[in-house]
């Protein structure tokens, strides 16, 4: 049994965080959504203000043009001599021609300034709308990502529940493909798959310490530190290996990746375990060009004492290793005696067993 090392504890800390509401992934998404929502609110207000400003500037430009034109027209029709007495008595210097010249001189420049202010406002409006639309898109994207994250979290929790109940029978690929969605490294995914597929190695101990931490009111790190101090004096190499550990070591030695086998597969092998038979069957398969995944998909063949004799029988009648590899069911379905009977039946019926497809056996 593996010790609950600091490295494995850290990995389980990360996994357990992903299981809850305070998941770093969900927390990060919530933070991103808050920023995007604030941006959306700000830009929405800015957009309304800019639209109002642009509308006011548009109205101002129209009034400047129309009023300027009217003023010039009115001034051109005024004769100062018609108001000479009142203008002299009031000491007013009224010169319609000069005023008209000033209007014609100043009005274009004023209109140009307002147009420039309007242009800047419109340009800013485009940028604000782009920022607002980006914030809206981010919020929508985060909603989709959050739904996906919650679905992945549900699957992760289902895997943990199965593992903690000792009922997990999920392939390594299923676990690692899920963990990839949580941005785990390849090494982290493989180690996490081991933990879930073989919970007795570390997961049970972690769960127990987690419960102890909750009950004692201590932090999880304090509980693990106490546990570490209690086992530091043990020498892991001197602990006797369990039967399953011995099996895993043997499978690894023979060229298997033991994570290709489910926990149930390993239990089946252990229930029928004979190291000599297992080693003999694997070496025979290798020497005859049979790929090892033949055993991964059909674990019963690993402990089948008649495996070699059945394969030899099929080769004697003309079948090659590739035929056998593609049709392993014939090896699982028959013992040596029943296989001989099937072949004899074909011969007695005038059929050549070599040309009869193995799937018909």
C-alpha cells in the first residue's frame, strides 16, 4: 500500500477543491463574470450618455446652420439709417454689415468644432459598444463554460462516490480525459487515475483524515501533519507488499500498463492468481506475435492454464496469430476439449477448419 505522501495529498487537495462550490475553476469564472458584468453596466451607461451627447450635438449643428443663415439674411435687409435717431440717442454702434461679416467668418469655424466634437463622440461610442458587446459575449460564454464545468464536476463527484464505495469500474482513459478538462497535466491525470481506480492506496486514508479534520475543528493541513509525524519513523520498503501490489509489479514487469485494467479486472485475476501461469501465457503470446492488449480485453486468458495449448491447436489447423488476435472469443468460450470437438465436427462434416472463420467456432 502506498503512503499518503505530501505529493499525493496535494493532488487530492486539488481534486477535492474541484468537487465543491469553492472550486478554483468556478471561483475564477465567478470573478470573470463579475468583471464582465461591471464592464457591461459601465459601458451601457457610457453608451447612453454618448448617444444623448451625439443627439444634442446633431441638433446644435442644425440650429447653428439654420439660425446663422437666417441671421445673415435678416442683417442684409436692415438699413441702419432707418434707426439713426434711436441709435444715436442710445449711443449704440449698430453695423449690420460688420455683424454679418463676423457671422460668416466665425460660424464655419464654430460648426467645424462642433462637428469634431461629434466625430470624437461617435468614435468613442463605437469603442464603448465594442467593449460592451465583448462583455456581453464573455458573460454568455461563461454561462456555457460554467454549465460544462458543473457537468464535469458532477462526473468527477460520481467517480469519487464510486471509488469511495469500492464500486468503481471505470477505465483510466475515462478518468484522464475528464481530468484534462480541469487542466491537469498528463502526470497529474495518471496519478489521479491511480488514486480513483485503487482507492485503498491513498483515497480512503485521505477521506478518513478529512472527516477527522471536520470533527476535530482542526485544519486539514494540521491533521495531515500529525499523521505524517506518526508515520515518518516507518520504512516503506520494509512493509510487506500486498497480493495486488505483487500482481501490479508483475504486470508492469511483463510490459503492461496496469492502469489499462479496471479494479474489477485485477480482482478477477487475483481470484485465479497463479504467477507461473500468468507469466507463461504472456511470454507465449509475445513469442507468437500476439499483442498484449489481447489480455487487457480478455483478462480471463491471463490465468487460463489451457491458453497455450488452445492457441497451438488453432495454429496447427492453419490459423495464424493475427486470426487469433482478432477473434479472442474463441479462446475464452472454449476449453481445450470443447475446441477439439468443434474442430472434429468441422472435419467430420467435410469442412476444412482452416477456412472456417474463427467467429463461427
